[in-house]
């Protein structure tokens, strides 16, 4: 049982960070399908930063800067160039996937996986079996609480929600929805960098092409499943991680009796079913969309 809990936290923490980034963007009126691209950019920057600088803190800073710059680019394309945000988000994901592969090829002259000599600091042996988890896992509940308080208990959160739901009314009281979306996307960039860092340097200490394997999209699905609420998205991400952990345990227990590919697909099947179930609870496709006013024309 303890092993399953550790596996859930280990695989669920990156999903939670990226889901929180999606929640913040959603509150600002942005359907952020670029989470996958930012997440893999953060993973790549972290490992390459460790290899090149031998400092985890410089590597984390570099990952955050790259993801924030990617978020600013996304904002510019959506807000200033008036591009469709769904297409722009998918384009950002493609840029992240292709850009990281190009970076590894340019620096190391190979497309093989890159290993780092060390990863993120651990919690410590004082916590027993949980001591192997990274510090990003330990601070994850604090980050979730901080995002919840920011969105639900601060003036900034109120302005952010107003900018997403009623941008015209927000502008009427002196709030610039475009600037609020920029801030929201930049905060999301920081969270995506932490998600990528935990994925690559939390336990694996390695970067490989396409290693996110759709986790950014699973994070976006957690936003929908969790009704754009930080706590709801967190539990949705943990649910997806639980299904993944049970799939791994099933591989060990049942061996060849269940198709291997089916067990690997369980988290993605759970994602689809979770989004469908969440949509049905809120009235199906005919439900009112609270983000109807996406543009401040």
C-alpha cells in the first residue's frame, strides 16, 4: 500500500502542477492547450541545465525563464495577433516537442536520452520510505493551497475571474483583461516549469524525447474534470495518477494475462471517461459556458 501511495505522489505531482497552470489560465479565459509544450520544455531545460551548469537551482531558474517566455509568446499570439487560442496552444505544444528535440541534437549531437548526474533534492530519510520523494512533492500541497487562496480569497483572483468571464465589465471598473491574462499565463509558465522539473529530475534524472507522453493534456483534462477549481483539479490529477499506479501494479501481478498496451492506456482511458463524466454532471454539451466572452473586443 505504501508503494502505491508513493507512486501516486511521484506521478501525480507533475500532473497537479500543470493542472494548476491550466486552472489559472482557465480563470483568465484561456483554454490552455500549450501545457504539454511548456511542460516538456521545463523538463528539457532542467536536465540540460544540470548537465551544463552542475547546479539544480540554476537549472530550475533556466526552466522557469524558458517556460515564462513561452507563455508570453502564447499570450502575444492569442491577444495581439488574435489567433485562435486552441490552435495557438497546439502550436505551442508542437514548438515545445520539436524545440526540445532540436536542442538536444544541437548540444549533444544525438537524439538519445540525456542523463543528469543528480536530480532534485530529496525530502530525506527522516520520512522513511517517503524520503525518496523530491522537495517539489513536499511543497505541492502548499502550492495548491496558495493557488486556491489566490483565486478565491484575493482581489487579484476576483479580477482574474472577471477578466475571464466578463471582460467588458472588468474593463469598466479599470481592470485590463489582456494584462491579467498575461500575468495568469506567466504564473502558469512557472508551474509548468516545476511540473517538467519534477517529471525529469524528481526520480528519473533523465530527459528523453516526448517523455511527457500526453501529461500536459491530462493536466488540461484534470482542469475540466475538476470544474476549473484548484482543489478539484488536484483530486482529478491524483485520480489519474492512481489509475496509472494501479496499471503498473496490474502489470506486475497479472503479467501476460492482460494485454500490456491496455494497461499502459489505462490513465488515458480514465482521462477520457473523467472528462465525459464531468461534462454529463454539468449538463452535457448544452451546458452554459462560463467563458463565453473570451475576447475583449
